């Protein structure tokens, strides 16, 4: 259980600052995830526009929500 959320947030921010962006590592990760999705039969999509109406509706709802902070 996390007792001090602020302390955890500071820790996470410091860890992210330490880690430098690595294009090659990110590309390898993306390629591995793409291959796994292909093996699972999720990609390539048979119909890329399938379900687009629901995505548009959700986007409109989320874009209409004002930020509270």
C-alpha cells in the first residue's frame, strides 16, 4: 500500500529523468510487439475502419470534458 503518493511521484519522476531516450531500444520493442500481435492474429487488421464510429464517439466525449487541474 502506498502511504505517501507525493513521495512516489517524486521517485518516479527522478527515475524517468535518469533514463535517457533510446531510439534503437524503442524500435526493437515496437518490432517485437508487432510480431507478437501478428502471431496472435490481431495484426494486420482485416478492416482498419471497423469500430471507428465508437472511437469517434469516445473521442468527442473525452474532448468535451474539461480538465479539473
